[in-house]
C-alpha cells in the first residue's frame, strides 16, 4: 500500500491506498498559503497514516512540477517551490516519495477506476480554488520538457484579470472557484451564496443567477474548445471540488464552433481522485511492490522520479525501441546506434537464434513461443541493469499486444523510451528476406512467409510511444542525424 497526498488551495487530503486503488483510511486538514505550514501539516498526516505496510508516498501538488526530477518549479495559490516537499518528506518518513502535478494524479485515478477508464486520449480540467490541467495521449501523460498541461493558463481574455502566472485573462481567473466568488460579489450577492443556490435561482428564472453562471462557464467552454482543437481527445473530463457544478454550468455555454466537438463529462471520483492517483503512482514507481495488482489499477506509465536518502533524483532506465517488421533494416540501424552511442544492444533474434540452433529448430508455433520467451528475457536483463542504464532494443514490437510491452517496461523500471521506426516497401522487404533465407537457422519461417510479409508491410505501424523518429531504410542511413536526435531526446541527464 501507499500514502497518497493531494495538496489543494483549500484542503489538504491524505489517504492510505491499496494497490488496487481502494482507500483504506483518510484524513484531511485545512490548507494554508504558508508553504512551511503546509509541509508541517502534511508531515503530521503522514505520521498518522504510516505503518510498516506502506511502501511509498505520492504527492499531488498544484502548479508546475517536474515529475522526473521530483521538483516543484512554481505554484499558484499554494506555492511549494521553496520548500522541496518530496525531498524533505522522504527524509522525515524514511520512505520513497514521488511527486507530480495534482491534476495528473487525479487523471491517473480516473483512468484506473473512474470516468476515463478505457479511454486512450483525455484532457482533464480540475476546477477548485484554481484550475489544474492534464493531458493524456495514447494512455501516457503529455509532459513536454517536463511541465506541460497547465490548462488553467489558457488565455480566454487578453485584457482580463491578472493571473498568478504573470499574465492576464487565464481561464483560472474566470472559471475557478475563486473566480466564481468574484462573479458573485460583483453581482451584489452575499458571500454565503453557494453554486447550488445559483442553479436553483436560475431554474426559477433569476436572470442575475443566470448571468453569473454564464460568466463562469463561458470562458471554460472556450478553453475546452481550444484543447479539443489542439489534442483531438476522445474525452474531456471536469474534476476537482467544482467539477460537477462546472459540467452542469456548461449547459449554458454550448460549444462555440462545430469543428471542436468532444464529449465532456464530470469526473466520477470526486475529491478522492487526487489521493488515489498519488497512491497508485507511488506504488507503480516501486520495483519491490507486487506489480500485477498495481499495473492493473494504474493504467499509464508515468516518468516519475524516485529519490535516494539524500533527496536526489535516482534516474530510471531508458530504452531506444528500434521497431520494424522482419527485413525492415532495424538490425542494421540498431547496431549502428549501439556502436556510436556505446549503449548495450539486445535483439530478439540474438537471444532466440542460439536456442533454435541447439534445439534443432521447430515449427512456426515453436518459433513464436520462443520469441515470446526471448522478449521476456530482454526485459529481465534490462530490469537487472543499474539505474540510469540506456539500452537499444531491436524487435518487431507489433508481434505481441501493446499491453505486454507496457507491462514489461513497468516491471523493468523503464521510465523513458524513444522509438525509431524502420520501414521499406513490401517488395523491398521481400527481396531482402529472400536473399537471406539460407542464413536463417532452422525454425524461422521460409519462403512461404514472403507473401505474408508483403501484406504485413502494408498495415504495420509504429508504436508512437514517446518521441518517434522515422527511418526509410531504402535510403542511406543518416546515423549522424539519428545520434543527434537520440542525444537530444533520451541521453541527456534528467
């Protein structure tokens, strides 16, 4: 189990969370603008929840967070950038700590157990004291250089209210809980009126209440339309303490343009999403945890940072996935990368072929079984490597379901991947395959496989998991360009 912590501008929440996302015990405290006071309250909450079965701690923090480094870069209504919460909490609790943006944590929970379960591409806004944001594409958090997803700072009025980020007219200044309070005050209503009372007054024909709700929801609709235009998600989620109310208010602000249509739903886990997601993410980062249960509950692979006892980030393992169908030239590309970068190369055939030679070959089904075993062996080797190791993996990654790869990456502790997609026309692949038939050990498919290979070339696609470089192997391989791309993409210290 883990302790999940959700830091908000109004409340601090913490819970003991099981590997399947069940909340076993929960506590809450009031938040505060003083970061030292917030950290003190969190430490006390952890002390109350801690027990020998707790393997790790996850923290969701508002603002800009670099999850790989375990660092808060800047905050909003609660700014913890000056107090290094992950490092200090690790020192106090003596357990590994992972930290991420609070909306990322909430979206992890919604994908595992809530409204986003089964979806591949999601945008989420959390509506509370401020507005948080998170974006998932192909079931992976979009991070950019480290802190992408600050959707609360989409500009909806360039002459609008000043924002804590230093700009004006961010959607956080118009459509957050704080902004709703301003709309109510400017309309001359008392500070005690609730959003539910606004809906009731609107239903009875109160134009003042209707105007407040439209002023609150209209800019949010514009921000949603912007994210739909940018990311083309299959779902937009509204979470946080006011997510359900914001979803209801959007009925008064229909989509501004027919191009940008996407289902918008209220999140289902409410205030529990942050602590559940933080707990699941903390467990997913621990190689000693029973991974099967955690993998089932936590559906995304997130590049979080683990911290050593000094508070420094421990780098995870990384993998260059050189992907392509048989005869695509991926082995040539893989060897060239390994020679130039000095990274170890693990190839499916390198592991499989000695067994075929010793065992004297076999039929097509035996070859497939041996391929699956060799694939597992590759990731076992990666998992035993030192932290920070980078491997070149040569394989046709489409020969097994995508989830098999994700499970292997998670169990091997691979936190970052880059993909190189090698391809050529089917007729070229057929000629290459035919030319090497006498070099293949018994057990590999023979000439009868060539028509199947040509058809496979027509439909095969890259994984599109992380950064992707396309390599047409009918042309001279530009290894200098490939190595420069890798140096910028995966080899820089994180």
